[in-house]
């Protein structure tokens, strides 16, 4: 039976939202299982798409910034340098070719662990607290947690498509 796992030590309202993020993260891990270095950095048949590696790095960076929004502070420079920018100078995902799938997923797991450690501290009234979002906008923490799961699912569709294109290109 499919269901969301609710963390017992988490506020029930937070736990439901957190469960969507956790479930989506597990699906992402399963989706990229077995991706080799060539497939990780494959950019589509015309070489003009974001690679799986770029998408994984992007998801980790965005989630990292949400962790620090929950804390009410900016991500420390050391972590910003480690994970890199959300976008490059052209407004696109940075073109990374560093690391293996295991390294990217390890770094993303670290962010997911930080996210859990923040969610465990939240209470129901925190969910309506407004935090900085983008371009001088704000969002509630409730929306932010939902957005993390939604954003991941959105890019999982891109990853699925890239995996299919890659298999077609190498005739698997």
C-alpha cells in the first residue's frame, strides 16, 4: 500500500509536508540509480539541454537555500561555494561536469538531512511564517516545503526524459 511516512517526532502538520519531500527524494534516488558518468552529463541529442548532473546540482542548491530560509538566514558562504550558484551569469543552470552520481547524491543527501533537522524544529504556527523567496517576494514556510517536493518532481520528469533519450541514442 502506498502512503506517506510521517515522522513521529515532528509536528503532525509539518510531518505531512515533510513526508512529501522525503518521498519525492526517495523516488529521485531510485530514478537515477545506475546512471554512469557519460549519462550523468548527457545533454540531449542536440547537446543543448540541462544534464542529469546539472539538474541534481540545481535541486541540491535550491533546497539548500530553502533550509536557510527556514532558519531565517542566508546560506553560509562556505556552503554557497561548495554547492555553487542557482544560475550562471546567463541566467541558466551552471554547466557542471564535476563529480560522479555518488558524489552529487551524497551532497544532496547532506542537504536533505539539514532540511530534516530544520523541519523537526518547526511547529504548526511556523508554517505561516513568511520568508524571503525571490525577487523581493515572500512565501510561507508551508508553501516552501510543498515547493521543494513539487520542484523535485518537475525536474524528475526532465531526468526521466533524458534517460530515455540517452538509451535511445546508444541503442539500449
